[in-house]
């Protein structure tokens, strides 16, 4: 496989030059076993085959690790978002209505460990002073609360300091990525109802998705020890062909020094709760109270950390799709930026 040092170009859209490294104070943040930063981007209601049929989403798989065994946890939408940040019973949320839960969220595990976090919601309008805005939907910006899982937890929604970490994506995401090593350890990105393909289609969503992805890939300092997960909440269950089928969804992992392979497929079974377990194991966080899957569920495989091998937590030999994958670092140049395939 041949590469050049030119900037990545996917679907006709090119990457800009890297953000130059700045003189900054030493960042003393918790170090993880396999990554120091976790970014997840969630799109909507699309069958895996449909996503793979889009040029951008298909081409992007050549630069990352496709999680071929990844599944949504439920239908409809909201429980899927909740299980990315809470326990396996989705904090008692099983529908798309507004909920006020007394359960724990991942934030309760992050903060005692010094893990910084922020949720980026396209179209979201916080109240004065950064207080949480609990409205269900913004008809103008197409933000919806059901796609903002943090708003369902009482100890977040009623805590202004925590609410300040739920921000408008358009105003804050690129600015925070530009912080490089100072960016939050955990970044949760949710597009609006058009940009996530809910009210449109995957081709429409690809434009906004590429903007978000390129914002990160263009910044070598930000990408250092960063793990990016691009996923959908659920497949398009509302088509007759999907009734009774597994909730299989397109999910892709990207990273320079956090993945063991690129242009490869991990066929192990995962679902949205795997995110929680991976975060717990990576930073040695406490687990959610009570019985739950985090007692025995395993994290993502093929993570290439500097501090501890993932194979101590998951049977790595089971993950490959049969072909010999290339090492992930062969896909990146000396400046920490993605190479373009010829």
C-alpha cells in the first residue's frame, strides 16, 4: 500500500494545514492505558450497508478500524445515547420522552478521577450563566433533548457547574480542539437533526461529519493519544426489512497512536455500553453501583497503548477479519497527520 505525505482528501474535500504547535504550559492530566482522550460522534438511524454505500464513510474506513460487530443497544433513539454514558439499564430510560433520572452517569466516575469532559450539541442554547436548558426541541436549530443524554440526569441538569460542560457545538468544538493537549479528556459530539441524517440522509450527514473529523485530524497535537469513535445510535428499524434483525450499525475507530491497525475490521461483538467499559478500564475508574455489565464486559480490542497492552483485557487473536492489517502508525507522517493514499 503506497502513501504520500499530502493532506488527506476524501470525497473531494481536502484537509487544511496542521495547526502549528504552540508554547504551552505542561499539561498534567490523567494518563490512560490506551488513550488520553476519547471522542465520540453519534449519527442517526442508518443501516450499516447504507452508510458503507456512501463514498465518504466508505473511504474513511481505509484510515481507521471498522468495528464490524458493533451494535446499538435498543430502539428508539434515546436509550442508545443513555447507554453510552450510563449503566446497562439505560438509567431506566426506555423511550424518547424527557426523563429525570437519579441514576449515576459516566460524569460521576470521571470527576473524582480528574477526567475532564464536555458535551457538544449542535443547535443547543444554554441558559444564562451556562445553566442547563431542559427544553425538548429547538424548532429553529433542530437540537433535541433526546439526543443529549446528560440532560436526563438530575445531578447534571440541576448543577450549573456541570451544565457549563454541555455547550453549543458550533461555537465551541473547533475552539476546544485548537487547545491541543489542553482539550477535554472526553468529548461527546451530537449533530442536529439534519446533520445526523435523522431528517435527511447519510449523504447529507457526510458533509458535516467530515468537517468535524477533519477539524481533529488537522491538529497533530490534539490527535496525540486520542481515540475517535464515529457511530450511529441505531439502524433504520422503521423499514420492514429490519424488523427482527440485529441492531448492527456502522462504527469506525480512528487514531494515530491509539490503534494497532488501520484498514482492518474488528468482528468482535460490541455495543454502546462498550464505550463505558473501555473508559472505566482505560482510566481505572470506579464502576457503576449495583450489578451491571461493567463487571464482566470487555473493552474495545486492538487498542495500542503505551502504558498497558489491551490483550490483558481482551483476547486479541479473535479480532482480525482474516487479512493482515497494517500498523496504524504507518498511516501517519512525522508531523502526526494522516497520509493520503494514492
